[in-house]
C-alpha cells in the first residue's frame, strides 16, 4: 500500500512535467498505456494469467474505457488547468463515489451507521476545493470537474471489476485492459505526435509514468481489489494525495493553500469513515469478500 501510494502520487507530477514541455495530452496518455502494457503483458503471459480472460472481452472492454482510457484522458486534460497537487487531492474522492455507488449496486460495500456521515464530509471537502481554490477561474473549474469525473470512473471500474471479473488474476486484467486501451487510443495518438523531440526530462517523466505510475501501480491496485474488495483497496487514496501534494510543492513549487489543506483533510477523513464504516482507531470486523485472490506468483 505504501509503495503504491508513493508511485501513484508521483503520477500527477510526471504528467505535469510532460504537459509543461508541450506534449499533447493524448500522446501522454497513449505513451503511459503502451509502456504499462510492455511491463504487464510479459508478466501475464509468463504466469498464464491471460487464459482466464477467454470469453470476457466485453468486461475487459468496459474496464479499458471506464477505468483506464477515459479517466486518464480526463486527468491529463484537467491537469492542463490545475496544479498536480490539486489533481491528486480531487482523485482521492474515488472512495466517496465507491460508497455512493454501493448504495445501489453493492450491498457489501454499502455504508452503514456513521459511514454515511463520512460521505457528507467528503463531499464538503470537494465543495470547499471548488469554492476556494478554483473559484473565479472557469478553466480551472472545468479542469477540476474533469479530474473529479475521472475519480468517478475509478469507482465504477473498481465495483465492476469485483462483480464481473472476480477470480481472474489481477495481472491478466491489468495487462489486457492496457492493451485494449492502447488500441482504442491509437488513432488519437497518431494525430497528436510531437512535432519535435520532447526534452529529456519529459521523456523520463513519460517512462516513469508508464512503467511505474501505470504498469506497476495498476498491477498492485488490481491485486488489492481482488483480495480485499474495491472499498478497502481504495484506501490507497488516503496516502497517495499526500505524496502528490509533497511532490508538487517541493519539486514544482506549486502553492499550498489553506483551502487545499482543509479540503484534503475533509475528503480523506470522510473517505476513511465512509469506506471503513468507523472512525479511525475504532475496531471493526472486516467483511468477507467473495473474490478469489490471484493464483499467479507475479500477481500474489
């Protein structure tokens, strides 16, 4: 969880560096997906994880669109208008959306008791960010909404993965969704090829974003979803935003406002209460998750 948080939190930094160098958002997304596929596909083949995907093209296509392609594009386009640190904070709303969707689609993840108050608290944090840090700037508000919509896609994908791809090795799901996503985005990427060679810093950022922040991160994340469920796996969102803020402020000299700090605190505390159904420090027996853990050594 700590490794995933550190790597995932750095993704927004790498995206910002590539965008500041003039790389088109479509090419940024395509590059990270292709690099992730190059990391994940050999692992999936070696472990025989792709065999379990036979007859499941529909669910894989759904995941490729809703959980990968569209969220990646929304985050990257949105980050053209807002800071990388704020992007990381808004993506952390995914557990709130997971709980809200669970009210209708997943009784196991449904909030009970004080968990409902956590949802309200998280929503207040999002509203604060839009009212303070993004107020008065239409393009910034649009960028924030794109990122927020991407977090909804992550929530939908997490619940769908649990419902339709339970028992499938995590590395197989991750590899196949990246391959399908790359095919879907290829036409757009061809129209967004850089007119000149990006800087070494931008190329390094794309490599780190694809191999680490996408390939390795999604493998770990899908494994967590398969073993402990989407609600509890999304607890990574409590740690990753802290890394995103740290990287943005320290390495990109982005401003750290009181609104960002308070909004982050509200979202994270609300998400914790909503996903766990308890206040921090109070014990709660974990529900059983009717999903088999990945059977491959690489995905374990």
